């Protein structure tokens, strides 16, 4: 049973040291009780308290790292039903299914699609995260051969090994030793054998059942066999069933602290119709899937899913931001224009995109305004003449350009004179009000 905030408070140091980021130990205790903080934030908690509070403060959905190295993905660790309560933590993993019945060339082609799927959007690197190899042939040798091809050609990409045959799973999983693969296909009949393989190879188990009652019974059994890391599949394949089951799983874990369902959810949404598949995947992205397995990953579909996933998993209370620095667009010389804007991600990408369209090599100074747009930042006193002048002076740009001209957004033309006063020797030019005016503006200056 979960502890109340007062019960947790009695076990804390009660020093109100603020090291945890909260004003008092009681405030921290309340956050722990609400599962909106973790116990490791308190550096002074006793070992006895750690033992007692460890379970109480653990996220209701078990955190799991799938894969290894820089391409590993984190799953679970969610604490809320709705992102406006507190942001969703770990974006769902997108995986493409490869059947071992495919030819070697077809498998290689799909692997290339995965390896080249990465795009840069709003400063984040987005890609298809994993490969799901299915033992469609039912042949152990073919399954192992396909796994070997994946391990050599796509080393580092997290892998799901989908088979109900323990012998096939054991043969394939050895090719991914130390890489934290998922063995999917664990059911009531093979649970013990699969659990033994997972313990030996330190793999994650993908548990599948027909309904939530059977699923919770199965996860309890597997846990008793010594395996803690699991992803769970209720058997839902239709959109309405995915929504219903995923929601019931999340509610049971978060609202009732029901441990047998407190694991990341994997959903298989394969459809021959690519648009239909994308729509079903969108349901999973918005309704609590931790892993989605698809059969195709066209670039248009990737962009749609990446964008939706990125929006769902951003913090609604914190604007998306890019790093403060001077960005080079094209190959600017010492004579190239210097423009400035704020670090709101949408502003940056619209402005930089229009500069790229102009084909005029340009430097774009992006100033930290806490993720606010130009007008909002100016109104909030974060995009002012003095702050712009300080940023330009401290950026070192004076050592890179021969001219002393700064182009500012037309919406803040009112501060052009103030900037010139604070940036001695500089000329401030007022650019267009809208970003789509930049190409013509920059071309007219050449």
C-alpha cells in the first residue's frame, strides 16, 4: 500500500536543507506521495528510510532501458494519466517488423531504412528506434541467421526478438549479449523457459496474453521466477481495444498502484494500408504505448509520427528551446549578414528555414529568452537592447565578421536606436516583420 505524505515525512531527515529542490522536507514528502519526485533527490536519507520508502517512491510504471549505448531507449517511469498534470517522461519507441522469412536483400534494405531514418526537428534527433525480428518461418535456423544479419549490419539498434519457441529465442538472443534485447512471445506455456533465458542473457521479456486478467497473472508468475524487467501486451490489435486496454493498464498502475500491470506497454499495429497503420500508431502514441511495432516506415509516415510523438512528450509548462549561440547557415564569410532572433524553437526553425531558402550564407544569432517568441520576449523584458548588446559582445562574433551590422526582427524596430547606443560602433538594421520576407530582404542586399 502506498504511504501518505505525512508517513513519508516521518522517515525523512526533517532538516529542510532544500538539497532536493523543494522548500521543506514536508513538501518533498508530498511530492513523493504523489509520485512526482524520486527518493534519490534526498542526499541525507537514511538506509532504513531508503528500504522502507524505496517501493513507495518508485514510479508506478517500472523504468526499463531497452538496448545499450547511445541508441538505447528508456521506457516506463510514467507517473500521470494526463500530460498537463506533469509531463510524460519517456517517448514511445517506434520499431519496424522484419520477418525471418524475408530474403537477405530485403532484410538489408529495411535495415538501411532504419539506419537512415534520423531527422533533426526542433533541435532534436528523431529516428525509428528499434527492430522487431519475427520468427514467421517457425524455423530456428532462419531466425538465428536473420538475427545475425541484424547484429552485424545494425549493431547498436535495440532489437525485439519475437518468437514463442524458447530454443529459437535462446539461439538468437546470444547474438545480442550485453545489448538488452527484448524476447517477445512469453506466454503461460513457455514462461519458465523464457524466464531462464532472460536471466542468463540479462534480457527483457515481452509478455503477451489474452486480456488483462491473464496478463496480470502471467506477470506475477514471471516476477516470481526472478525476472523484473518486462513489457506487456494485452493482445489488443484494434484501435478501440488498444485505447481501452492501455488506459485500463495505466489507470491500474497509477491510480491503484497495481504492480502486476505496472510495466511499459507494447502494441503491434501492423496494417498493409500504410495510412491506416499510421492512424493506428497515432492512437498508440497518444494513449500510453511504450513500444509500437509497424511494418513500414516511409519518410512521410515517420515525419507525422515523430512530430506527434515529440509534441505529446514535451513539457506543456516549458516552451521548446534551442541552444543560445551563433548559428551558421550555409557557409558564411566575414562579410556575410548577421541576424538575431530568440531561442523559441518554432521561431528559430522558421527563421533559419527562410534564410536557407534565400541561398544567402548568413549568421543567425539565437539569444536565450527562455523559449519565448520575439514579441513575447520583448514584452517580458527578455529581448531588450541591453541584453542583446551584452549577448553580441560576449558571443565573440566581432572576431568573425568584418562589418558591424546587426539585422533585428521588424517587430522590435522600436529598440534599434537603443541597441546602437549600447553596441558602440555597430549599425542596427531593421529586417522584415515576418520571416517569409527574409529571402527577398537578404537578396536585395547582395
